[in-house]
C-alpha cells in the first residue's frame, strides 16, 4: 500500500504540521510520498530525514534572533527569511539536517514552487539536500511574495508555491497512491477573502501572469478546500486540521504560541491515530 501525504503551508502555522509529523514518526506511520507547499515543504523535509523535534527546536531557539527571519532580514537582505542563516547556518551548523538519512530515504519528496513568469505551479522532486539547485527550489517554495526576492534557478524565477497551488489536492490524487493524508493548517471553517486587487498588479507589473495568480488566489484556495471536504466526506482521504483557532502570526516571535501550535498538531493527531491503519 502506497501512502501519500500533502502538507499545506502557512509560515509559522506550519508548526502544527511539525507536531503532526513528529507523532507520525514516533508511531511509525508509513509515508511513501510527500508534496509540501511553502512551510509544508520546509518543515516536511524533516520527516524524510527522520528528525523528531527538530522543527520546533530551532524555531523556538532562533525565533527572536534578528538574523533568522523578520524585518531586519528584509531590510538588510531583501528577504524576510535570511537566506544564509536559514539555508546555510541552521541546516549545516546550528541544527544540522541529517543529509544522509534524507538522501537514503525511499520517501519521494516534492515541493511546489510558482514560476513568476507563467504564474503556474511546478512540482519539483527533492532527492539530495547537498544539491544546491534542489535546495534553491526548497527555498523558493517558502519565499513569500512582496517580502522575498525571486529565486532564480536555471534562468527561471520562482516564489512561494502556495500562491499558485495552496493545497495541491488534484496533483496528489493524480499520483499513484492508495491512501492519501492531507494536513491543513487552518480550521475547517476558514475561507480566504478577496485581497487588494491593485497592489499586486502594480508591484508585479513586470510579471502580469503572476500578479493575476495572486489576485485569484482566494478563489483557488477556497475551491481546493471544498475539494478536500468532498473527498473527505466520501472517505477517499484522511484530513488532519487544527481543531481550534490559534492566533499565530506568519512571522511569530512568541515562543508560547509556537509551542501551542505544535502541541495542537500533536494532540489532534493522537486523537485520530487509531484511524491510521498503515503503520510500518
């Protein structure tokens, strides 16, 4: 039986996902393939490297470090996530990724990125976190628009995968999985509202297709939520989502809120663990 796992993004809401994945690892829940979007990709990679607790640990430790993420990084580097600190120092020195375990894992790991020239999503398989090009795709998936420079890879420019495919349920269902788990980071009643239609058009005037994708994101997101609900009602997928709302910022500095989001992910998963019948 092949099991697929879809991980929504949401910046620090992704700590909910980290809690879910840690419970999966602690209870030997078998996953064969992952599609991660934005924070879902950045945090989800730790399932493939089998590093329980790593996401919560480094986020709590460095949340208030001006060199990690926030407006200091934005002003000094042009990126709200400091490229060198996040994708070099943390992964190589401060809280190293288990590169060998990641590379040797049989779990297929895909990240979603948005091509800003086409406005379309691309789904990139990541095999080796020592490969600089693959790491750049991972970075692009989590590079939020307006507060991040486009990531240039093979002469193409990319940003946050969540802009063009926030919950890639169609892509996941088209793949060869017998069971599918979807991890969302918003409660069941959340829907996106229409955003400012002018700002993106002006800011990304050189990339009109990308600007249009941003303007239509709310429609795409809400349609995908409805698809997930319908598949869930039919019993075709298992969905794990926050059972309550926690007011956590995208760039959160409050350690207690971060812990609470992580704990909610753990607790919600433990409650439905008996419904997961595909453990190793």
